[in-house]
C-alpha cells in the first residue's frame, strides 16, 4: 500500500505501472460483463425450471368448454 501511495504522489517512478493498471481494470471489466451475462442466463433457466404457465386465463367468454380426453 505504501508503494502505491508513493507512486501516486510521484515519489517513485514505477515503470509500467499505468499499463499494468489499465490491463487489470480492462480484464476486471470483462470478467464483470461475463458474470452479468451468466447471471441473466441462470435467471432465465430458473424461471423456466419452475414450469409455471406463461399466463393464467381467469375466464373464457363465448367459447365452448374444452374437450377432456382420457
């Protein structure tokens, strides 16, 4: 931590510090994006696994009753 503070204040010139930090933040951002995509995918799988109907019909008007087959 002390090395980081000294580098930010200009007391130590760390070679490659900026490029290293940019690459770490870039890869971290990619990881977060992929995690978000996987989270959406798992959420959709969970919603589908509950096997609930897409909608519920409260009543039917003007239609004959459904035919029930054994």
